[in-house]
C-alpha cells in the first residue's frame, strides 16, 4: 500500500498552512475589511487562493475532478513545489533522464537537492537496466519524466511501468502532450504516486499568463495547496485563462495546424544539405542535427531569426520551434541561403 506520509518531508506534514479570513468564512459578505486591501479601484482585491472557477473549467476539459488539480504560476512553480514537498535538502535525491528540460536541474540546485541524471539511450528512451540500479538508492524520492521530452521531442516508452515500480513520486511533465495526443491524466486514479504536469503556455497559447497545472491524487494536491503562496495566480491571468478556455475550437484548430506544420517542416528540413538528421517529434518543436550547429545558429541570429542552439546538450543539434506558416517559410528560405 502506498503511504504518502512516508515520502513527504516531516516539516511539511507538520506544517500549519497560511489561512486567510476569506478561507474561513463561507457565507456571502458585502464588506471586506479583513485583508488590508485598498477599498478603491478595480484591481484592489486579492484573487481567489483556490481558483475554484478556473479549476472547475479545467476539470471539465480534462475529465477530472477539481480536487485533483493544483494550479501553479507556470508549471515551473509546480516543479519547485515538488522538491519542497518531497525532498529533504541535503539528504534526499531526485532523478531525471537527460537530455531534458533544464528547470529540473535548476530547481533541484535552488532546493539543495542532488538530481541524478540518467542518460537516455541513443534513441532517447529510458535505459531500464541502469534505472533499476539507481533506484536501489532509497534516498531517491522524486522522479521527473518529460514526455514528449524537451529537447528531443519524442514520447518515452514504459512510463507506467516506472510509476508502478517506483516507491516514490513520479512527475510526468506533459507540457507538450496536446501535440502528441497521449496523456496519463486519465490513469490518475490507478497511481497514488503520480503527478502529471501540463501547462497553458504551449498549445493554449497563453505563455504570458503563467498558469501550469498539476494533476494528482487528492492527498498530493492537498500538499501543494498547503505549501503554495496563498495568492499565486494573479486575477488578471485567471480571467484571461478562463476566457481562453472557453474557446476550445480555436485551441483545437491551432494544435492541428501546428502538428501539420511540424510534419511539413520535418520533411523540408531533412532535404537541406546541411541537415544530417531530423529527430521524430510529437511536440511543437524539432530537434535537428546539422553539420555545424554553432555556425547555423549564428548566421540565423544575424538575420534576426532566433532558434535554440542545443549543441552543448546534443552534439550539433538545434531545437526549432514551429511558428506560423509564414515564419516557417522564412526560416527555410534563410537556411537554404546558408552554405
Ligand atoms: N516543462 C517543460 C518540458 C517545458 O518545456 C516548459 C517550458 N519551456 C515548462 C515545463 C514550463 O512551462 P510553464 O510556462 O508552464 O512554466
């Protein structure tokens, strides 16, 4: 039987969370003199700390219960809170599969947690032999799996096997899942140790709004709510998100268009002489191997076209986001001119 209290840091278990008068009062009131706000203006009130209406809307879209949702100031906040909840600084460890999203490492360092980096195989999959050796270390409390993975673009196989066999918490970062059409959100009820991260920053086109979602069992979302800053989602962002989530049609059309553009770009890029490999992608970006990544990066930058040089992470590789059809065409033209 999975026992969450064995994984949580003892100080977090014992923590008395911050509570405001508005959390405690459940009736309806017309006069609020409890939070030292300025009584004048349109932006003068603190936002709802539990974001009830927005969670209700996300719950409908994702077919989960609102209690299984935590909202962070970007999924970056949820990543940070995972370390704070589950890893005792200087003692516990976390694990991830590299190359992957850089914030797992940065957040680990900020929280004084050692992150074990297990290299993916040459086709960017989990090396299960090495994983089972590493997991003999029971100070590893947290495991980050990014699928589709940034920057490689592929989905990882065997994720559910890992969740079933790992005694700690598995965070599956699905920031790009809208583009792959696969998600573990529907399996949440099977796995009390699973946290699925998604974001409004990619397919929903709301990167400026900074809203990330963690889907998990209620004991886990309760822990997130206990440690989060009380007003972590701004009311302006909240309102913008609610409005955008009302238009699932535009979301669906954009995802379809970006996936089609991705597939077209993969073909077109692979025909360029400088390109030695385009890795298959299920995300809204492509990892592209070229003969000289630094030179290509510099030449594009000189023309005002910024891509991501990942040469130091995967030799001679560039990560290219899928833009509008016009932007993609301009990029292809620019690459054709580069010798
Ligand atoms: N996870 C992955 C894999 C990402 O690539 C990113 C953004 N680049 C994030 C999380 C962070 O997203 P957010 O904007 O929700 O903080």
